[in-house]
């Protein structure tokens, strides 16, 4: 059903204050103006998929509720008589709702066409004359409709509608930024800010984390959804972060002699499958090209999932003498892993950007030193650029890179879900690949001695880092970006201009704003100004907060007179007056450093306070449910690790604690064996099998 | 037949001085040392394909000759009784010779297995006891064999061997660099230089341009051949040039508000096919992914051949108000065009790197200004970075971008083949795509006025630029790189150290070399030094010349005493003494600028002197055969242009002038309508149809 006909349908059912396509700023401004006199309630629409035998078609459950209602899956399950409902993935949503994305589903996505194939669970709080803001079927649009009219519309579609009182649900935890919002709301432009901020991001980070994450990325213009499932568009706001990371990392790796290169994205089956352990890990996800134009290719050709097997035949060709070592190549490219699991922007996508370094060395010592050096730089990208704390360590045998010797990793932590996340990995491949690909050199001790196999490393960091950064820092008002990577570090906004302001003051403020922008730019600050006449300062504040700009500079007639500006930090809302003297630029730059440091410290404290030391497996699930990761003595055994995962998964299910609907597994996986180890108590036993422990290992639910 | 068994075979036939796998510098050095006492002759092996009716299988002709013999296809045709033989393409060679590349074919590629399917034409000069350097079947290896033994081997395979006296052939034109080689040979290290230089590049640019191009790229380590046909590896020596171009162009486009972004490489058939004219141009070359792991995809998904249709649905979504314009995005990515024509490194490859800019504007004027601005920057990349002259102009209707409004282009010229080559294009798409994709904005004059369609541009520059640069500048000694893009701008080499040199002098020279390197690096010069003990200075000279390093700095005990260095230019061999005083670094930097300018001027003179103004079609073919491009009055008609191409192609064939065996077409194509136009004579007639001419157009054979 087209958007137009949906509107017509609605119109039949009562008074409708409708407004088409408020996708951009201009139109939001108009809506806000229209809506500011009326009071309205935000709504949310979620699609759940019940557990369904493979032989049957699933019947999705569409939950339509006030945004303020807490809608746990347990209540949804009961109301819809649905087994184990989880948030539906993009493919299922697309299938039932005309190809749209989960974020685009709204009450009006329920139509006569799909009504018989779904169930609707309706929040009992949706009733009466209350004006509701709902999406038609595009997250970038909003219409306003009376609650009763919406109910009538839903019944008219023919869908099975069950009304449920969600107030019985436990209260949602207070959003961390709520007090700050209240504070901002107390400022001069409160009404508009509050409204804009709410309409910017309409779901709460703590209540619907996946929904929040989708909105924060799309509305913050970091990313857009794409019509090939599992692929996403990196918009300038996120790509510019990637460019900063590229520059930072390039400088470092080039200092140790790494050179950039580009190998083809295609790889023949024969070459791809050369290293057995390695390909086993990737085979199910490899995308195959089988046709060109209208011709079938003689042999299918794979798109690289990673380039070990693409590159190493040429390493064998190029490396003959020990003088050809070390060979250190890196490429910035995209790789394809056709995952069938639920895709997630930046974190799990079918095509993603990364760098992959591949080096060959004469000795293990040299290879090992490089592995650790690269890992340090990965840590530094997280700590020093993204203000995200990570823990360096080694992967267990279970989790190491298939076909490699050992894997080192930096592991991050997402406070909202309490899950660990692999940040980047630096592998020592040992001589395994060099033996497979015959990468050898003459023995430096003489040609009569046996040839030596090269020691190899590979290391990679992907655009996943951007997703981790967003998840850690951002809040209900939008993105929060660390100054060192923000595309725009500060925005200068003219303020305090009223109908009474003299033309002279108006001109002085406008000129001042541009002067400040110019001054900052000249000093290398990524600054901009917002002198658009058709927006109120409050609207602009909300808009730039949504985009995560670290520092807002306000400048009005009073500031002009006092030769000062008011600066407001995005991370904590703190307001300061800064004089426009000779130290102005330096003060702003110091502020950036302070923000950067504070953001890191806040995230670090959150991580540190959620690392729990445990000695028994019984403590696992209760701690995991408190969003902790666990540091436990471990034997290092592969079977023992599998066993820990199974047992904690089962225990978790028994406890009915499965709150996060997208967890690929609720069991505790090892994240890493941290380099920084607490002392192992004498006679310490492995938390899994009770055998003597070898070291502490970090366990957690993970992405 | 394996390499090992080939060697065994040879061994049966006589004394063999064999040396396996001299792929790298160390081993070449060993060979040279071994061979320096003996005298040996280089050989070449070429595979020709005669003109063959489609119903028949071709019988390749393998020509085995001394490297110094001139082997024109006319003599080959007569000897082998083969019609119109041309150098065989990679696919044919792979088919007959076990999958190897044309550059890898050697005499030993003729085996009992393929002997009956081919003909062999043998240079009569290959006879007697002379020691020959031949390739087994890998360009990176060389073996030495007596001429008679080779003849016996060939006869033994069972192949039809015709012996031909090539001395009857007209002498090959002197290679342009031959006098310079002679000059270098007169220097102290003559023997080794000469040998190394010859062994570096074994085919002459003027005689076998495609063979020379392959060697120059692979031996100069710019590129390697890859086991998926039409795909190549960009090694650091070429990728670093691409990085310099990226930095240069990014800085410029960002100054006009262009932002970088990344769209997925996959595109659904539905979206790809939205713009009919556009897709028609690309459809036969689109690669399709149809499988992931072992599952068939529901719908085949294309890999982008270009991103107009990938991006524009989102432009329609993002652009609502005129305030959202201009939207200027660019991406650095790879695209795939599965060409079935003969692939050529950098020039025509199935995957290639490029940037594609896509912008949307409110007015034609703004779009038009940008199209021309971008074209200027493209020109500047050629002129100011690559020292390659290009001509700016507009494409004719026949040659413009499918689905666009008009196309502007920079056109280059390859002196050795006399062909034009498209350098980069900047298209104004008009409103064609915005109408297809519904990219509209509200009319700034008011909502009651009709919506406006955006004016769009797209513009792209690919790694082809590197191929053009190599073809224009490089010579028979190897690559010649302009200093502004060379990965290594200068190399410092210790010289004049003999057995009599005192330890003190030896140490002083070595320290001096490192000091000079350090001094230059500190000033931002991309310098290196070559203090390897196991190579002679002469060997090093040849090695760095092969790699195209613009300036060599020689430093010996005498230089140490006089506080000076000797510098040698790669482009013209000029030697100068430069004092190591306070102006040293500045002098070197000036020299770079001089080299850069001289390289451009030389190439510009060559281009200019081959632009011939003609008024009749009869003058076309003789001028084309003199390696000219033609400036002729033209009506601009599409059919007339087709007609010119056909007629000049037919005339060329009748004249029997088809010397370049890989020309996709010998007809004259329009290259561009140059912006800089000579005055059109009164009553000037179109060179094709005799109707009134509208402008001058540049025609030529082209890539």
C-alpha cells in the first residue's frame, strides 16, 4: 500500500493532523512549530519473531506501544501466545512489510494485505483523544494521529489485535542522560530543545539498545541502510573517522617499513582452499561470482574473505633470499563475509572495510615483536583516538585465528549490554602458511643447510571500531564523538537575537561568529558555524547534539560586548565562559583534550567496575546478568572452554534471564587471556574443570 | 611437464650450465658472476596467433630467436605459412602452455605434450656452441644452454620446426636509449652495467612494446600478474604513486566541499538496471554473485561497474530541500568490469581502483562550473604530478558517457604506438538521472511552484594514469619516474671502494652515505641508500635504474675528500658534481624540479609534434601510420563519426599497415573536441561527410 493511500485510509477514521515527509531539518522545524501548541506522545513499533519450527512459517508479532512503556519480551510472549519471541531480523521484516527496514516499521505498516499473516500487540495506554506521533512506514517521516483513530485503523485492517497493559512490566531503568536533558530543558529554548531532542532519537538506549543504535547511526547521519541486506552506506560522518584512523595507523606502520599495496579482490577456488584449517573457518561465508554479463564463468571465483591465501603464493615468488626479508605489506580494502546471522551496522556486515597487514620474517623473535607492536597501536587507536578502553591479551586455543600460531587481541566492553567485543587482532601465523605456500629462503648459514620457512604475521582492524565507539559513548540525545576523530570538532552558533536586537548588534554577532570560525580553522581546528536564519538556536543545539559535535560555541550580543563566548560540552553538558583573548584558541584546544580524556576515563571506569573476579562457575551467570565480564582461573583447555560456554548458556536459560534478544549465544565465551594477569593463587583450580589453572582468562557474553 | 623434468630433459642433451630460479637480486648477481667469464646470448620467445576461421582451432606459432634479431610478423607469416599472425593474447597462451603468462613462455615451454598443436619458427642464428640464456617457463628464471642442445631438444619434442634467417629483416630502429647505454657502458663499471641492464629488460620498447611494457612493470616491481585473468597486483612501487595522487586530489576536492564516503560494492539487479541507456553500456561486463557458501542466493547480486545507480536512490532520500544542495560525495574504491577483450595492466583490467565523485546541484551553471574545475585538477594530476601532457576537451555524442548530458575528458598520447588514450573523465549528467531516481527539491520560489530536479555530475580517475605514465616515460633500462610521485626520489650509493681502499676511507664513505641519506630525509626528501656489501656499484646502478629512481647520488673516497657528490639523472643520464655545502639539499630539490619539468617538456614536444592538422579523410591513414593524432574539421554527427572509423579501418587494412598486433580497432576514433580550438576556416567542410564543419575534433587510433 502506498504512503498516499495510507494517509487516505487514516483520513477516513477521524481528524488527522498529518504532515508528510518531515525528513529534513526544514520540515522538522515546521512540524515542531505545528506541534508545539498541542501535546503529543511518541510511539514505538517493534516486530518480534516467535520460535517457530523450520517446517512452519513464522507469524511475526507487531508490538505498538507508547515510547515510554517498557515492553519486555516475556509480556509480549504471554499476550501473543508466542514462544520465545525475539526482535525479528531485517530479512524477516522485509519479507512481511514490503521490503522496509526494522527501523521503518510503524503502526501504519500493518495493512489489509499483511494483517492475516501477523499478530498485533497493542499497548493499553494507546487510547482516547491523545495525539500520537507515529511513523507511516519510513523512519524519516512522522504523522500525528489520535489514539482512538489509530486503534480503529488497526481493527479495520483485519489484524488480530491483543491489547495489553504494559504498566505491569518492571519500570525501565532511568536513561543516564535524562537528568542532563532536564537541565538543558531549563535553558532559554527549553520547549524546542526538548521536543527536538526527543524527536531526534525516539528510543531509549537502556530500554531498546538495538533500536537506539539504529536510530543513532541513521539520524546522526553516520550510516544508512542499503537495499542489499547486510550492507550499509558509510556516510561522511563515519568515513571521515575512518580516514583519521588510516592516517594515524599509516604513519606508524610506515615507520617500521610496512608498505601499502593492493591485491585483487578475486581469488580462485584452488588458491582459496589451499590452507585447510584456514578455509574451514571462512568457507560457509564466501561469496562466489559465477557469471559475467550473460556468460557463465568456467570456474566460480571467490571474493576474498581475507587475503592470506590471495597474497602468499606471491610471497613465495618474491621471497628467495633472507635479504628479501622482512617483507611487510598492508592493504586498506574491503572484504566480504556473507554471514547469515543477524547483521548489525559496523559490527557484523557482509562487506566491510579494514586494513590487513601481512608480513614475513626470518625469525620468530622478529615476528613476535611486530605482533605486539601492532597490537599496541591498535590499543592506541582505541584509547587515544576513540577514547574507548580495551584490554590487551592473547586468544585461547578455541578462539585463535584458524591456521595461525597464536592470536593477540584488544577486547572492548559495551556497558549497556554488558558484552565483550573483539576490537582488533594481531596474529602470529608461525610457519604454518609458509609451509603450505612454500615461502622459504636460503639458509644464511650457507646453501648446504636446509632452507628456512618464513615466520609470518597478519593483523587487521576494521570499521567495527566505529560501531564500538558509538555504542560506548553516545546517549539519548544522539552521537557523542571524541574530539580527535570528530569530523566537526566545534560549531559556532549565534544566540540571543530577538526582535528587539538592533541591526548593528545583529551584524556584529554574525560577523563575530564567522570570525571565530575562521580563527579556529586557521589554527587547524575542524570548526564550522551555523548561521542559518530559519532555525532557532535551540533547534540548532539539538541538531548538532544529535550529530555528536564535541563542543558548541554560543555567541550573542551580550558575549560580543563582553568579548567572550559560552562553550557547552557535548559529553557532559558543562557550560563555561571563555574570553576571546589571545589564549582563546589554545583554551578551546585544551578543552578538546579534556573532553577526550574525560570520555576515556568515564568509559574506563565503567569497564573496570564491571570486571568481576570469580573462582567458581556458579558465580558466572549471576555476574553476567549484572552486565559483568569475568576474570577467572582457567586451564586453557579447548573442551573445557566449550563446556563452560554450554553450561553457562544452559544456566542462563534456566534462570529465564534472556533479556537481550539478539545475543548469538548467551553462554560465556573467553574474550582473552589478559597480558596483565593478577597473581594466580597457590593451587588455583580451573573454573571449568577443576584441574590446575594456568592463568586468568577474561570471559563474557560477547558480540 | 614440471620444471624439474624439463631440466632433466635438457641435461640429456648436453652440457648445461643451469641455474634455477634467479628471480631476485642476489641470484642474478650469482648468475652474472658465473656468466661473466663465459659469453652468452639472450634469447626471446614470442607466441603468434595466425588469423583463423572461427570454426577452426588456431595453431600458435612459437618464434624462438636471439634477442638481438628483429622478428617482424611478415617474416614469421611467410616462414610458418600463417595468415596475418599477431602476438597471441594471454588466454590463448595459457590454453596452449599450461596456464602460464605470455612473458613466461620460453623455448622449454615447447614440450612433447603440445608439440603437435603448434609450429616453431627458429632463428637460424641459434646454432653451434654459443651459450644461450633461455627461460624455462617462468620469466623469473633463466637457464643457460648450448645452442645446438636447444635445437636438438626442440626437434626431440616432435614439433614442426622451421629455421629462418631473420637477418633478411629490416634492422630494428635504434632503441632511443641505446646511445645512453653506450655512454654508461663507458663508465668504470661498464661490463656489469651493460649485462645487468640487458638482463633487466630483455625486449626493446620500440620493437615489442607490449612485451616491453609487461617486463618494465614486473621487473620494476610495480605490478605482478595474478592467477585470475585480467586482475593484477599493485605492488608498493605503484600503490605509493596512487597514494600521492589520493592525497593531492583529496586536498583539492575537499576545498570545494566534497566529502569522502563508502557505498557497498553490491547492487541489486533492480537498481542497477534502472537507467536504461546507462546500464546498456555496462551490462555485458557486469560480474554477478549468485552463491554464498554452498547456498544459492535468491537473486543474483551485481558487483558495481560504477556507482551512479548504487548511490542515487539515496540522493533522492537525502535531498529534500534546496538547502540540502549541493551534495558532493566522492569515494576511493574498486569497481569491476569483466571485459572479455585483451586485458592490459593498469589500462584495461577487470578490477581497478579509482575515485568516483557524484554531486548534485540546484542549477546547471553550478554543475557546469564543477565539471570544469574537476577536469582542471585531472589535467594537473597528469601535468604536475605525472609529467604527462594531456589535452582537455569535450567528448563527441558518440563517445560521451551513456545516460549523461555531456562528457569532458583529458586525452593523452602514447608516442611509441602513436595512439591516443582517455586519461580521466568529468561528466555532467544533466537531469537525466535525477528524473529517473526522482532527486528533487522544493522550488525555492515557493511550494506552489513545481519541484526542481537536481543537476548532477560524476567524475572519475583510475589507476590507468599509472600505466600511461609508465608508457610515456620509461625506457629500455627500466622505469623512469617523475620525482614528485616516485616512492624513492634518490638513492645514495657508495662508490670507488677497491681492495686498496683504506679501512678509514671505507668507514668515512659509508658514514658519509648514511649522513647524506639522513640529511635528505630530514628535509622531507624520499631518500634511501644502498650499502649492501655483496653488490658492485655498477650492479646497483642498473638495479635502481630499473626501478626508475629519478636521481642517483654517488659518493666515494675522492668525493669524501672534495666534500662533494656526483649525481646522475635517470631521465637523461646527465652527471653533475654537487658540493656538500649548505645549499646541498636545496640543490637536490631544485634538480628534482628540473627533472620533473624536463620530463614534461620532452613528452609535450613529442605529443605536439604528432598532432597533425588534416582536412581530408585521405590524409588520415598515412598520418596515423606515422603515429600521429589528427586535428580535423568535423560536423559532430554520430553516423558520420562511425563512418570515419569504418573507412579509416578499411583503408588501413588495405594498406597492409597493421603493425600493432593488439589494436582493438585500427580505425580512427574521435578522442575529443579540444577546448582550445584552431580557427575554423570559412566554409570549412567536415572531414567525414563534407557537410559544414562545426568545430575541430581530435581523432586517433586509441586504447
